[in-house]
């Protein structure tokens, strides 16, 4: 049986929804390093993905390249950026994903 705060969090994860059936923002969202990376390097990832798709504006043509580009961008991070992103992961896990990130 689940005890204490985890039990409360589990209940909210299973039951917290609005009348329209939408989940409460940030509650069931698992923040990872990739979450922060995709948020902070969004423009760079999109631009490189577009270039790999021969400049196509069609997102369907970007899809096969997206994971590759994300890995390239991740591998190109400096130590300072990595530590900054890891700190953001800890903060976002503690207080939730910032509204401007959720809206994007």
C-alpha cells in the first residue's frame, strides 16, 4: 500500500481533472533533462531539423530527423549548459513547469 505524500500525489494523478476532462497542468508531467533541452533549445532544434529535411516547411518531413537532431544538439552542449539544464530539471520537478514553457 502506498503511504503518505506519495498516496496523495497518486490520488491527484488519477483524479485531478476539470469538468472537460482535461488534466491539471504540470501535475502528471514528468520533467526530464530532455524536457528542459527541448524547451531551451527549441529554435535551434527546429532550425537544424528543417535543414536536414531539405528546408521543407512541412512538419511531416521533419519527423524522421527530429530525434537525430535532438541528439546532435544535446551532444553539443557545454558543461555549463548541462549543469544549468540539470538545475532547471530539479527546480521544475519541485515547483512545476513554468507557465511560459507550458504555453509554448
